[in-house]
C-alpha cells in the first residue's frame, strides 16, 4: 500500500468511526482522563513532561468553563454528560509548589499518583540523571558501550546529534529493563561519562514528606500509588510486581494516615504491564488503575485499565483542539 493510499484509508476510517463514537457517547457519556507529570518551566525537557504554569492555568480554566470535571476515584457510571478527569504521575515537588495552587485557584480536582521511592530524598528519577550524563555533558567520550547479559552495543557519542540518538535509545533500554538491569546500565554510563552523578539542584526532585502531606490535605487533591521504584511492571515477576504495588500503597497509607485505593502503572502502555498486574490491582484493593494509552472511559471499560491522554505544553487554542480529537476517538 502506498503512503497516499494509507492516508486515504485512514481518513475514510476516521469518517466512519467519528459518527459512531458520537452516537456511543450520547448513549453512554464518556470520561476523558488527562495525564500530566509536571507544572513548571524547565531549561531543558527532553521527555516533554512539563507544562508551564501559565499554560496549565489556562488549560484548567478552559476545562472549568467547558466540561463537567470528575474525580478519578468517583463512580462514573451515572454521569449525565461527557466529563473530564485530571491526573498527575510520579510525584514531583512542583506538583505541590506550582500545580496545586493553580488547581485550588481555579477549583479543579486532580489525582496525584506518587512513586514512593524518591519521596523525601534528594534522588532523581533516572531519566533526569541520564539527561545530565549524556545531553549536558560536553566531555562525553566519543563512544559508549553498554552490556546487559548477552546484549552488547556501542554508540557513537561525539556529536550533539549522536548524543541525542544515544539518549533516546538508552531511555528505551532503561524503560524496558527491570530495576537491577536499569541500575546496571546507569552505572555503566556513569563510569564512562566521568562526571559527578549527584543531582544538580532541586529542579527535578520529588516531594518532601511535608510537601506530600500538604498536597494530601488539599480538598482538591487525591493521592494514588505508582509503585516504589517506577519500574516497568512487565519486566518483573508476579511476586516482584506485588511488592512494588503493595509497598507503595502501604507506605502512602502509613505516611498520610488515609486509605489509598487508586493506582497508575509506570509508563502505562499495554506492553508495560501484564494481566497479572491487573489482577494484582484488584487483589490489593485498588478500585481503579490508570494506564497510558488514548481512549475514553465508558461503563464497560475495565476499571483497572483506564485510558488516559497525555497533555503537553499547549496554549489554550491547541489544548481545545486536542480535546476535540480526544472526544472523537
């Protein structure tokens, strides 16, 4: 099939699908769940995780003025109109310092899924250290070789474009790895990069314990679990998955003195978790779990595989256009 024929076929399918979706949405009003990670302004953001405070405020005002907004933990079975839900993943400090005040100002509830392993520490998520070691390091050697088990590969890293390519592929490798192999890969890059691996300031830190408790005290915030080490669950045994999920739930409940009954899968694509992960959500008492693939939540949607749409740093006009597309899916 030629590229032109593929585009024509794709457009034809969309023309057929859109009216069907509109009919379905009238019969069963859906919920569109939005996925954020950070609200802040960054010098560099290769993972495109941050939405600026100004754009976030404008996005929230648009939602508040345009749609009913529901909480993630609520029962959506009887909502009268298509609605929107706001969620955050990971547990960055800017969630409480920059996102929460805007949510309170505008009056929008949100659920914050928190990885507990970095809470109250100076430790960064691995992708930020990787950025510093590879993209910000002008003295990186001309090549890097990584070995994990039978895997061995050498990348050229002499130019900016080569370092960017290596960074992208290293992110994929480390996303797919279990905790042990991910740490091994990072140690190999540290040894080759030859720079201090300590976090550079507070730009990417997770919440302190006090900040987490402050966020949890807001009537606009719900706290959910997001594992301990933010590892791809499908790379782990069932027992290791249970430990990651149960420990994060128990730690949050101990720290906050409240029940934690919602969860989100790290990374969240279908390939990042398993049917055992879904079963564990139900076994551990989570009433809902959020994934990270596009779609609408209907009455028939598996409550432990709620689709979500990633939100980028879009101005209001583009945000509104993207939302229209989300309703048509």
